């Protein structure tokens, strides 16, 4: 669940471990030391600590081939 110390994204089209690895790589391109928790079942990706630029992070994930948006606070 997203808190003030993490950012949560809703990511589409993730179906396997390779998908999770690609999304993690996209996150690490902007935040190399971030902890990335990918939940394939729900499409949630939680990044800790919180992304400095959440819109930029969502864009990087989307450009990796997995449409992403910032999750509404409290919904995931």
C-alpha cells in the first residue's frame, strides 16, 4: 500500500517475471537504489522511497512497454 514514503503505480500488461524485471529496470533507470515491489496479480508497483518525479516514473514504465499511471492514494 502506498504511503508517504512510497509511490504506487497501476501498471498494465504485466503477466510474468520478465515483465516484472523490465518494469523494475525502468524504475531503476530513474532511481537506481529504489526498492521495487511488483504485484503481477493486481498490477501494482510500489517504489520506496517515494519517487521524486512520479509522472516521470510512470512515463519511464510506460515507455518500457507497460502502460502505467500513478495510483490514486488509498485505492491500492
